[in-house]
């Protein structure tokens, strides 16, 4: 008899996730099976829920996974049973396309997404290609590590590849699931860190996270405030609000850059504005397993921990529905 496991599935596009039992997956060649101990709840899980980006339903969502290897397929050389590992958004690459051959694995033309291209971590077990798996430091427990596999690496990787250097002013707009981690990483990277958010409710938390200053974006002209500080070398925006992104762009110093991680509307900045001070707007996309390991190891080095709420697997639908009410990040613990 085939063993079964608990799992949440997106079965009908746009409908709530369904709690069910499905067969425990078997790893194929070059794959590992992971016993899931924790999985973060992320806005990106809506891709499976809505059947977007080519997702074939039914699909198990979840791409902030932390657990242990419990079985390996043929030809697996990197991992052994019992290894503590994580899997993030990036679900594996083909190694043969133009971008992979240039070492730009994030832009692989055949890249896969965990919880969309194949089943993710809202389940007792999941299977992933061995190249999509990251090693978890012993110093992080599974619930602490899970949010770093997507939100954490997105913040860390975007900031470390930015123009900012030690002492430069870096403004983080939006102190939420990704933004609070960006504040943590920015402060520990040695940037003059300015946290920005609507209202003053998160000012105290921002200071606890390491922000040197806080701006209530509803109470002041943000661009003028940043310029009064000398201008931001980098503004890292997590809000997905195009009108605000266009406004805060003017808080950059010459050669500065606005980094956006989300948003569906055009950002209203003219080419003249960009060229006058050689400023940039660029997007940032998570990272691959090696980037996740760097984010995890830096978190251990600098004692960075995500602010999380823990929920049992059975409460995954409620955790997803109430994601925006969570104190930073919700994590399913199994």
C-alpha cells in the first residue's frame, strides 16, 4: 500500500486551499525527498491558488521550506539522508540555456518555481531537484530558517548587489514580511538604515530591528525628507504601490537606485528624470540555492532572525487568508 501524507492543495483556480491526503512522493534521479518541518506562508503562494504562471492544478503550494532529507534518488551526489536543508522560490534550472552557461542561473529560461512548477511545502513531504536545495546552518531552527528561503534571500540578495556601501543611506519602504528582513539585513551590512512605512505604528519595531531613523510616509514629503538627509544611495521598496514608488524615487541622490520587488502598475518616472542624475530603477528577483545559503549564513553571523508567528499545518488556509494581519511572517510548523 502506498504511504500517504497530509497536504494542502490548490485544486480549483481562485478557490480556497483544500486539506487532503495524497501519496508520499518518491524521488526520481537527481532529486531528494524532504521531510518538511516548517514552511513559510508567502504572498507568492497565490500563484498556485489562482493557477497563474502555467501552474497545473491540483498543486501543493509553499516555497519557504525547511526540513531534513529523508530519501535520495539515483545520481544524487550533494545530499545525504539526515541533512538539514531548505528549498526556496527557485526550484531548479536546466544548466544548458544561454543564461545558465554564463552562470546567470536566476534567469534560466527553463527555471522552475517551487509550489507552482511542482508541489511545495504545505505538506509532510516534498521532492526537489538536488540543485534547488540549500544547506541549513545548525544554529537556525527550522521555523527561523523557513522565511529566509524567500523573503530573507530576496532582501539580502537585493541589498548585497545594490550600489550601497558601508555608511551609505539605504531606505527600506514597507516594514512588513520582506521589509522587516530588509531592515535587519541593511543595518547589519553597515548601511545608514532608514525604515519607512505608512503611519507611526511600526516606528518602535523598526528601531528594534536596527533602523537608525523612521519616516511615516503619510506625515511628510518622503523625497524631501530623504534629500534633507543627503539623499538615499538605495531605496528598497516592498510596497508594490506605483504612485508611492514614483514619489520616493525623488529621494535618491545622484547615481542612486530604486529597487522594487513587486508591483503590477507602471512607475511614473520620465527618462529625463532618470538621465539627469544617472539614477536607476531596477527589479530584484529572489535568488538560487547558493544565494539562500549566503543569506542563511549571514543571518547566523549577525544574529538576524525573522519575526514570525507559528501555526500548525492544519491552519494553513487561515494563515494564508490572514497573511497581512500576521506579525511579519507566518510559518507552518509540522
